C-alpha cells in the first residue's frame, strides 16, 4: 500500500468518526432525539473497535509493502551489479550472459509482484 493510499484510508476513518461524533451531539442537543443519542453511545465502543482494527490492518499492509520495496531494492542492486559485470567482461560467454539475464528477469518479476 502506497503512502497516499494509507493517508486516504486514515483520513476516511478519522472523518467518519468525527461525523459520528457530530451526529451524536447534534441529535442530543439540537434535535432532542435522546433515543438516537443513546443508541450511538451504546455502539460507540463497537464502532471504535472496528475503526481501530481497520487502521491496524491498513498499517500492517503498509509495513508489508515497505518490506517488499526493500526486497525489491536489493534485487535491483543485484541485477545492476550483474549487468555491469557482464558489460565489463572482455570476453563474455554464455554462462555470464545467462547469469546477467537471470538476475535482470528476477528483478523485473519482483517489480511486477510488488506493484
């Protein structure tokens, strides 16, 4: 999950909790609907628990994405090093070509899997 997606999810959860709070206050003070206020108050723990679980899930996905990016960076560095070694080889053979091609193919597939 990208940073932007995490920010969007975080802002949606915060906005929905604020709207719930405003709705509860509005029904109690302005509309004099005590029953709606009591219902929101009774379910507030449940709603907050759902929001917390969703945020924990979102942060866990973000952490997994960052770990995948670190692994991708390692693969890209290895592929670059293999390609530089191959291009600096004065007499490249099929084995060196295969090793460079394999590392580049592996890096490309890692990019596909991360994104």
